[in-house]
């Protein structure tokens, strides 16, 4: 079970925790500092992915199930966070 995923743009890693231990599950490249990024939690597929500039950089964790909530943390001045519901970049709702 995964209880928490943590993405660090400082070292380009995704960590996950199960309240007893943590794992560094993935190292990803290509993240640009000072450029907005997005995290997509796809509850139907059970995946957490990271996006930047409209492109998926990596699937950070798969096999997720159950209930999840978001939390975010930033370091330093002049940083901001927004959390919103939406579709992956480039996808539109059928309708």
C-alpha cells in the first residue's frame, strides 16, 4: 500500500511512503526549474504522472487504489501552488 507520494524537483526523484518505510521509486530527468509542472492522479488507471510544458515526463507510480488527497509544499519565496481538477494536457471532454 502507498500512503504518500513525494516529488522532489531538487533531485528529480519520486519517493513513496507506506507509514512504516519509504522508497525512492524513480529518478526522472527533464524537469525545468521556474517552469510550471503538473501532477495527474488518474484514479481510473491508478497512476500518478508528472507533466511539464504539456508533455508527460514520467509515470511516477502505478498500481494505486483507494482514496487519496492532495498536499503540496514549496520552499523559497516567489513560489506558488494551485490544485485543480482537470484532464491531462491535450485531452478534451467528449460532449
